[in-house]
């Protein structure tokens, strides 16, 4: 069972950059495609003739667009029928019977979390906030992290394994970006953000890519500046993580940096069925 995650940086823009061809080719063997930063509402896809993306043939399309037009949002295309779908933190926490420790409504307005629940595991598609160049949104980002880690814990406590995929907007360790020394004070590599990843993994979760690959130069995001992607001057900020008890279900994991259409590339994980 193969699961892909991809920050498409605008679903309509990615479609013009080769998304359809990728979905019909390399991505066609996936049981689920999780997209972040879709920047569109599904009805808008009909308006521009992208009917095949609004209702992809042979799959179930799940949506959680942001309230603000052209901003954020998540989607899941799945060939598997979920038992339940949760659009946003509020819905998920309510279903679990848990009160969130922080106000999650502001995250839900931005369409940052979309969850498909299956028999004994939940696929959590998440677009973590960017702390911004001036760090203005760092408190917002840290609060989101706490809400997400607590949500994963609540699922595990209920007996539901978690696969948390998406754009975390965090390069966890120095090996996860090309130039760590000059990025110490930049959003995505701030000590507070990296500490959040430390806390999350310490709670009993696994970065399944880094557990299998200890080497450098594996990135999932590159600046649009000319030549940057060709020189592989990037950051690894897109992940699949699972709870430790689910880790033996992970058969393989990887990235697809050759796939264009966004400033991010798809990342994937293959689960044993």
C-alpha cells in the first residue's frame, strides 16, 4: 500500500506543471495522495475545466479548503474507503472525546488538517504553518505543533495508529538542509521548531525516512531562485511519521525529487497490508 504526500503550492498551478501526468504515471500506484497548500475550493476546479481534479475518476476526493480564497488547504484522493473523515482539529478532537489544550479554530479556518480514518489507523494530512521571515507566526506554529502532537497521542491512546504526513515546515536536524550554519535564525530551522520535533519523536513517533537513511542531500523543498534545485540546495521539510508500534508496517519510504510542478517534491511511504 503506497501513500504519497505532496505540497503542490496551488493545485491549479501544479496541474499546469504536470500534476495530471504524474497522477496518471508514477502516482497511479498509490492508494492515497495527500496534497497540501491546494489554494483552491473544489467548485473552483469545475469553473476552470479541471473536472478530473475536482472528482478524479476511480478515487474518493476529500477536501478541507481554507476559508480565505487562494490560501492553504488540504485534500486527499483515496482508493480506500475510510470509516470516517475529519476535516480539521475540532472535528477530530470531538470524535475522540478529548478537549484540545489550545484553541484550534484558527487552524481549522485555514484548512490545515484533513484526516481519513481506516480500520486500525488514521491518515493525517497536515500543512503546518510557516513561522514567516520575521518569525511573526512562530507562536501560531508552536501552538499548532502542540495541537497535532496531542491529537496523535489521543488516537494512539484510543488504539488507532497514526500516519502523519505533510509539509511540517521544519528541517529537524542539520543534515536536513544544505546550509544549516547560515539558516540558524531562519523560519523552518529555528531552535523552537526543531525542539518541537524532538518532543514529538520522544513521545513515541518515528521519522520513517530518517530511520532508514542516515546520509545527506535528501531534500523535499527548494527555492524558486534560478539554479537552486539543479544544484540540490534544499531542505527536507516534508515527512511521513508513524507511531512506534506501527513502524514495522512500513516497508519502504522515499522522495521523488525529479517530479516538478511545485517547489516541493512528492514523498511516499509503502505500508505492508
